[in-house]
C-alpha cells in the first residue's frame, strides 16, 4: 500500500512539474528527502528558489488540497528547505514556499503560500 501511494504521489508530482515548466519555472529536483522531511519539488522561478508542496484530491469532499498543508506540515517543509540550502551552500538567494493543488483534472498554484516557520 505504501509503495502504491508513493507511486501515485510521484505521478502527481511529475504532473505538477510539467505545469510549473509551462508557467516558466525550472525544475531542479523532485522528491528531496532528508531526516527533517521531504520537499516534493525544488525549482527556480526566475532568480527565486522555490520549495513546492504538491497535494492531490480527487474532489473537495474532504477539503481542498491546500487545506491539507497544515502548520505541522509547513514546519517540516521549512526544516527540510533549510537543510537543503545548507547542504547545497545556498546563502544569498531569495526563496519561497509554493503549494500546488490538484483536484481531479484542475491544477492551481498558490505562490508564497506560507512563510518560513522554525
């Protein structure tokens, strides 16, 4: 079951990546994992480093994909992003957190969806 969920998640991350490319982002990496957490997509939007969370829902009956990115999830993403920047020695680069929500066939993005939380 777990690997099946991972495969489904990867498929939607790739779909989100294609969407991001269409709107001008450059994809750096998919599925960055460390002990701090996971970042679905690391990308660049112009000169800004963007850490993207991808959420899928078949419909909105259990809430929107965006509602699934809780404060707890945001903290994990922030810790993983800080680790990513430290590991790659990225210092003087603007960064932000975007959330890509996929509901059925519809893809939406919230740029700068949340601020860094320590």
